[in-house]
C-alpha cells in the first residue's frame, strides 16, 4: 500500500499552505486515484458462503463519518479550531449514486463512462460550493460484508504518506466544511465507498 505513516502523526500546516490548497481546489476537484483493497490470490478463489443479509449501508456510512472526524481531531493542528466535518445529505445522495453506479456497471473511477466528474454530479443536484474533492475506495473478499471493510478502507487512506494530494490529504484537508458519504455493496462484487468533500459558500 506504499509508505506507512503513524496514524497519530499530526499534520503540519501553515496558513500559506491552506491558502494554496483553497486556490487549487477552486480550479478543480481534488480527486486522488481510487483505492482498491485486498486483491489477493485468495480473492480469485470461489467466494465462501455469503451472509444472508446485506450490511446496513446507513450504519456503514455513519461509521465512516465518525472515523473521518476522529482522524481530523487527531491530525489537524489545534489552531484551526473545530476540525469536525458536518454531514451534507445532498452530497451523500450524490456519493451513494456514484458508488451504486460503479458497482452496477463494474468500474472504479472518479469519472463515469460518459465522462461525468464529481463537480458535474454535484452541480446536477443543485449543490453550490467553493471547492470539492472526492475519495473512492473498494474492498473485496470476506471483509467487504460489513464494518471491517469500512475500517480497512479508512485505514488504507490514513496510511498513505502525509501529503494533501492523496486520499489521506482529502480526509484531513482543512478547507472542507462538509462531507457526504455513499456506500454500495453487492455480494460477490465487493463494497465501494465514495466520499464527497465540499467547502460551502
């Protein structure tokens, strides 16, 4: 998964860096490449018996929302004030739609097969913002059936290098004020997470 960092490592930011990030995010969405987890030889074997019930997707979204805010509390400098993101229901609806579309049509990308990007998806739902970003992660195998898959994706994001241009950076970016999270699941196809981050006007 690349360079591992201490998950307790506090992000070091200056006001100039935050201003640069805001300018960069206004030019275009911050969208690191989608992160895929647990693709091993084990995943190529026939799937074991799967749970009869699908996981509660709303519970998984709530779990991930809590993990994001816990990470922000641990890593963001205290001088920034309250690091917690607020839940944005319309952005969550957009995230759910994109996660479900990727699962249904079997692609993992910030851009749909028709060329639609996160900024366009948000605009189509009437969401106005100063800047936006998107993280996508997918997990296969036994852990895709529930909360462990969410924890795996979050940990993979947070174990990336301490930069503001990757998934970890999107989770910790101080310019965001809100997040919407969408989770999609299909037995045998895995669990896909989309996080839509926005800085509201």
